[in-house]
């Protein structure tokens, strides 16, 4: 493939392109609550989030592990365990962490009965406070780390997964050995950092 691509595109010369200035990232100074009513909708979707860090921040792997404990692992991490399993308030609840070239969001999403919105937001607040105050446990960190490392081969089982991996590795200059180095990168994160 490399030989064919080189024979077709090898003589092309790219023009130097300057970097476009990035827009400033808005930072919330206070909590905002926006409600968007929808006719005939029996479920309420909650989107609750924060601005975090860029993908090239040295704390990226710390944030990634923390988010996995918070809202990804098993049935939705701590959020799923509390809000969905113990309290039975949510049809679904999880968090995503999307660091990029600009500081990305950490977003909690939950689907709840409209009568449970305030309780669900309060439960999310409590989980955020608990994570901030107490951190993750000595059990959660290695379990989360193993889950993330173990799921890497599964992400590379399809052509789409391989293409996404290669695009991410190229875009963020991670190197084609990123899947191999991931064990070391995640392994270097300490409990205190998370």
C-alpha cells in the first residue's frame, strides 16, 4: 500500500500552511441550568459537564483513568453504581472525557424520569464531591487500568477501529506503537495523581 501510495502521491509537494489561531475556550464561572422542553417526551436527558484539559496535557492519562472510575467502568462506574443501580433513578448514566487540541469536556449524561431530575443532579454533585474529596480507591485504580488496557485489542478488531486508532495516533502524534506504550503510560499513573 505504501509503494502504491508513494507512486501516485510521492511527487506532490505540500504548501506550507500556517497554524490557525485557536479560539478561546469559554470557562463557566457559575453553574448554569438550561431546560429545553420537548413535546411527548417521557424521559429527561441530563447533560452535566466541565471543561478539562487538552490531549497533550501531561495529566491526560490521569484524567482518563479518573473518568473511567467515575463514569465508564462496568455499568457506568461510580455514577452507574449509585444513580442507576442503588437508587434506580436512571435508565442510563455515564461520563465521557474528550480532551482534544482545545480543553475538552468531561460530560455526564443521564436519562431519568422527569420527576427525578433534581435528585439525579444532586446525586451527580455528590459523586463529583466524593471523587474530589476522597479520590479513587486502591481497588478501583488497578481494576480500571486493567480494563482500559484489556479493551485496547477489542478496539482494534474492526477496520473502523483500526482506522480510528491510526487517525488518533497521527493527529495527536502518539506514534504507531501507541497501543504497546499504553500499558506503560497508564501504569505510570499513581493513586495520588488520580
